[in-house]
C-alpha cells in the first residue's frame, strides 16, 4: 500500500537527485540549521523532509537502469562530499 502511494508521487530519478541535494543543502544553510538546532518543530521538519526526499531518491534509484543509477549515485556522492 505504501509502495503504490509512493509510485503515484511520480517524477524521474534526475528530479529526485536534484531535490535530494536541494533539501540537504537548504537545511545546512546557517539560518535553517540554527532553526533545526533550537526548535523541536524545525528539527522534525528537517528530519521528515530529508527522510521523505531521500526515500523517493533511493526508490527511483532502484528502479533506474544501470547508467542512470550510476550517474545519480555519482552526483549524490559529489554533492555530499562538497557539503561535508
């Protein structure tokens, strides 16, 4: 049941890769990071938004063809390295 609901959300792997990076980078901006560190609501909004987008990224990744999956993983790895 949950899987079928996730499939209806749609979008392709490239979109979810970009959205995953955008959400992670946004929450690591100084203002949002501070909000997440000082507010329970902001903290849980951060956790749930990262979890939701990452779940869709990985779901689409496992449905992708090999070249697309490798490219998406490379992009995700590079952007996470840059963020770190």
